[in-house]
C-alpha cells in the first residue's frame, strides 16, 4: 500500500528477500514502484535464481537467499553507501 511504500522509500536501505523467482517477483516490482513515486533508497533484492520448485527453507541455501547470503548482501549495500558518502564528502 502507499503508506508502506512511503515508509520504505524514506529509509536509507531496502532489501527484498523472496523465495520465488528473482527475475519476476516482488523485488523487481518494488524497485519500480519506489522509483515511480520519486523514492531512491539504496535498493537490492535477492531470491531464487534456479529453475524448479522453490519456496521451501531447504532451497534457500543453494538458491542464495539463506541467512549468510542476506547478511553478505546487507553488508555490501552498507559498504557501498559508506563509500558513496565518503566520495561525496571528499568532493566538497
């Protein structure tokens, strides 16, 4: 809903994690919805990348949306944000 998109859009980082197709799932749509409303938080999404049945916790590890993968993605996004801020500060 619009309130949720506004809340997410005003945050500094958004990561969508889904057990379904990364190519056509919520992650792709959420990014578009945020941009259409003028929001641009640091954005990422991860989910199933291999064909076949999905959605079970047992699949998370070989599909790349397990706890370790999520932590790595958040850390990488935070590092990118920090580097971007440092680069912007050095230009001033």
